[in-house]
C-alpha cells in the first residue's frame, strides 16, 4: 500500500499501471489534512534539515548536497524499525565508500559470478 498526497505525479496513468502491476493499493490523503501523511512529512523534515546543515557547513547549491544527505538518510537506522532504509529495500547493508578502498569481509568475498546468478534468480522471481 502506498499513501500519498493528491499531487498529479501520483495520480498519472503510468504510476497507476505500475501499482496495479505490482498489486499495490494506492490511497490518497485529503488535501485539507496533509498531516495524515505523517511519515512522509517526518522524512521530508529530516532531509530538509540535513540539506540545511550541509549548506551551513560547506555552502554551495542544495542540489549538489542532496546526494550526500540522501546517502546519510538511507544508511542510518530508523528508530521505528531499527533498520536502515537501504537494508529494507535491498535486504543487505550498503557498502560504504570507505569500504571500497579498504578491503572488508564483504568486499573481499564478493563474487561477480554469484552476484550475477542471484540477480538472475531475482529477475526470474519477479516475472512469476
């Protein structure tokens, strides 16, 4: 289930078809009561605060800082789940850029062939 505001980007034919194809039910908050979409409002507030802090520290264009702020958000455990958004989406923790330069257990044991086989299995499962 996806709950969103009444923005046009959430009501278009493409997203409706995408949701139907994945059997995702769409629900919309009322225009007069955006607080009903509370979790999104909290996430947006966290992201805006993160961008503001980065801009205060390094200056620059907010769009240039967005990638770093999103990375921090996606790899920080959430209090509500105890998990990172990244791990909830991908089923594993992200390999942080520092790990790529310093061999960690995960990086050292990475197998291209095994990874390709797993991707193939995921693709097959997604078609069923």
